[in-house]
C-alpha cells in the first residue's frame, strides 16, 4: 500500500483499551481505523464486508486498511498470529497488538 501514511494516533482507555489511527491514502482520502475489542474502519469496503458476513461462520475478512495497520505498524505476522482474522478480540489480543506497535508497554 504505497502512498499510505498514518497522521494521527489516539489511545482509547477504559473501558475499551485500544487505539484509533488516522490514515491518509495516496488519493488524499482519510480513513479512521480502530484497533480494539471490535476493530473498525470507516472505508466502504469494511462496511460492505461486515454487512455481507454477518451470521456466516468463517467468512470474516477485514479491509486492506486494517491489514495495513496490523502488518506494517504493529508488525504482526499474519501467518502465525491467526487471531487478527477474528471478528472480535480479547483484551490480551488487543494489548499484544498495541505492544507490538509500541503504543503500550505490557509487563
């Protein structure tokens, strides 16, 4: 995803524990990506995906913006960290991703 960059990061504290990232595309379109217990993106692909996959087991796929954040910002290995493909995350999974990104420090 050449040409994308993160221009803002906002921590979400209690009760959700997560982070909101502001991403700008090469076409100067702004997206807001949330990494929390229920990840979210403001792009049309995410909305379309979530509406088509409701109630269909094993059909959950995120938009490229979420995968961009997981892969390049958080340095998550998508082949071994299979939890990133889940529709929701536990507190520990969210904290693991945020720790990899350097957003939080866990002991």
